[in-house]
C-alpha cells in the first residue's frame, strides 16, 4: 500500500541555528506547537538522537480533549534534517535549508486515514505558521 505524503513549509527570517534550537528544545516547543488558539502544548520532552523519543502533550485549553504526540527518531543531522516515526508507524521528515538569515523549513509527513489530506495539510501548516511567528517575535 502506497502512503500519501503531505508537505508543508515556511520561510523564517532567522538563522538556522536559532530555527533548530526553537524547533527542538522543549522550552520552545511548548510555545508554538498547536494548530488552533483554543489548544496548547503544556509539556514536551525531546531526546534528540537516533533512537531517542519525542513527546509533545497536545490539549484543548478547556480540558475537553488531549493526546500525546510521540515518535522515535531515525535520523538527526544537526541544522539540516530530522526524521522520526510516529507511534502509529507514519514517518515525518523535517528539512532545514538555510541561506544567510533566512531558513526554509519543510515538513513532509505520511498522511493518516481518519482526516482528509486537505484537513491534515491545514493543521500541520497552522502549526508551522505558529512556529514561524514564535521564532520571528
């Protein structure tokens, strides 16, 4: 069975070292990792190495729903690329492409079967847009 791949991206006005730090450090992940202002990411842990585990707690602010977004890393190349496999077996790759003080961040992920491709793309893009705002503020 062939997996549908979805890509979202953004250009961030910051050098790759800052983008990498803000994307990978739990103290920053909790500041941007949500698709909607009614949600938040109250906690995150990140063992950023091949075989290491990433966990971000995603919750509705009203407490009505929450889940752990978690994965195991299979590739980590500092300031260039991150690859991880989600607990449900889907793969995610993040590419950091920098030129001077501009960093292009591209996230490609395997689609899941519960939501439409467009809904998934919009959700992941919204999180990436939050990340851009967080880094550039």
